[in-house]
């Protein structure tokens, strides 16, 4: 674990409630001139405190507060906390809140995300962070206090926390509640690890502004009329229809039409059930797809002749993240393989994982060719992340999905601002999985100025 400065917090009931006592090594980091007071921060909670210095050679990295002040800042005596000392400010933490949906289950309060959130909290605590997970419904806006969960020896414990420095949003992708709560929290000066999610069409438009990425973009259009579907099918024979705000491969449709036949052949998955059919006209095709498409806005994209593994389509998930330096880097790459008969590769839809090297060796015997493919994947992933960030605002992580066709050409498929990490566990890359958990907590330090 990275060696970041931490202090031990001690309690002294004889100390005034408007005073903080700090060891001499910490005092030397302050730039106070004649002023003997500092602004003391824990998350968005702050108070101006007078300073007293502990003039003992053997005491270092120590902060002492009155017990009532410790409670006021939602701290605990005899615990270690990260510290940032700058000019006339002392900050403890940073305070990091993980916002997610809470379920009424004692051992799994965050449903399927419980294990991931537990890992985040454990990692953050080792870094000296004050971290907790919370529901958007558990905020006391008047007192600027959040009732959240921590995890320790006694399991999940609920208690109060100050408004954080940084929030890592892991709730529902397009929740109206999450969006409203986010806006209110941001107004209080809190930073978010990632900007709000954007749709597939907006992603495509942003990526297409970078001329270096244009060769990697499949032909894509926004569906404003179903006639566009027919035009794209005539041009490419096989197309994918994707909801602009969809996730996890849901509500995606594949349509194929042979030139010699008037029929359209379609396929989609709905509620874990595979649907296949054919329509003799464009009007009948539209009618047949109503139950899956509904009134959603869709894009249409030419089919990429992706590599296959035992007849199932393969794409590559690249996890790009920042750490405490605020610089983009690739944490890991893995192939996702769709289940039998599926038109998507999503793990959530029954897909599996394989190591990228394994898939490439099976399809491209030439080592130089394989290295070129990997280099292209890395370039497109990092360039896409940087390009998107210029338009959508500062971001800490993205899952970039890349397709490789049978000729070894790279195609940008999608960017996900709420990336899953399950595929790295599936292929046995435990260290990459752990690194992918650690990076957001490190980036939180960067955002909070620690």
C-alpha cells in the first residue's frame, strides 16, 4: 500500500473545544506567520481552531482534540487518519462516500455490489481515508450529515458521517434520484469521481471529433426514422440496433437481410429469453421489434465481424483508470465471450472471460501481428478516454470496449463510465482486480487535494 502521511488522533477532555494540539513535525508544515489558528477540515465539515504545539521529541504525527470536537467531526479517538497540511489548513481524510442502492438485507446491504463496496472501504481505510457507503435517501441536508455504512470486525455498522470530499457513484446508471442527489451534493463543494453518464450517440459524436480515432469507428447513425434501418441494412447487410441509454447489453437487436431475399431476420434477448424471427417488410419488422425497442431512442451500427471463440462472439474490455497522480493508465485488459447464440458478450447476460493473449494466439500465429493489435488496443483506449474527458469533464475511470475483426483490425465499440470488473476475476487475474478497486480510492485523494 502506498505510503501516504497519516496521523494518530488522540482525545484530551482538558483541551478547549476551539483548540487543536498538534506535534511539532506537523506544525512545521504550516505557513501561519503570526496567526496561531488554522482551518480544520473533515470532508465539508470545518472549523477555525487555535493551535497549540506538542513540544515532545518522541511525539510525531499526532493530533489531539477535545472529545466533543471529535464527535462533532464524526471522528474516533486512537484511530489513524490521512492528513493534508497546506498553508493555514489541516485536512483529515479524505472523506470518501460511495453512493449506492441499499437493500433490506443484513449481510448484503448493497445487493450484488456488497462485496465490491466492502473491498473499496477496506482499501480506503488502509490509505487513511474516512470512507463509507450510503443511500441517496440517507442524507440529512439541514445538518449536512450522512448516515452511512462501514465494514469491520463486527460486520456492517451504520453511523453518521460528514458531507464527503469525494463521492464515488455506484448506484443505478440512469436513476433520476441519483441525478438530483448528485446536483445537490455538488452544490456543497463535493467532487464526484466520474461525470454523469452519457449515451452511446453522444459518445460516438465526441469520439468522432478526434481525427486520429475516426479509422476505428464503425458506421453509426442515430435512428430518427425506421427508413434509416433499411438504408443501413442495404449498405452493410447486418446491423445492430442499440438503445442510446442502455447498459449490460439489454434491448440490443441484430438485424440481417440477404440481397436476394425480401425478408429481414432479427434476433434479441429479453428477460433472459432469446427471441428470433423474420419479417417480410420493413413495417412488419418495426412491429415485431416493438416489444424490445419500446419508445427508446436507438442508434444503428454496422455489424463488426468480430473474432469468435467456439462460435461465440468476442470483444475486449479495457479498464482505464487514474490514481493519486491523476494520469490515465490501463489497469487491465480481458476478453469477454458471449454465451451460445448470444449477439452480445456481456458477462451479465451469461458471457464468460478469457485472457486476451489466449484469444490472440488462437487467431493470429504471427507474434508481431499480436503485438501490433495490443498496441492499437492500448492507443485507442487511452485516446478515447482522453477525448471523452475533454467534453464531459474530469473522470477517474472508464471501461472501454474494443472489437477485433477477423483481419485484426481494431474497432471502438463503447465507453462505460460505470465499469464492471467481474471479468478479471473470471480469468484469474486477482491482482488486476485488486488494483482496479484500489485506483478509485487513490484518485479520490487526488480530487480532494491530498
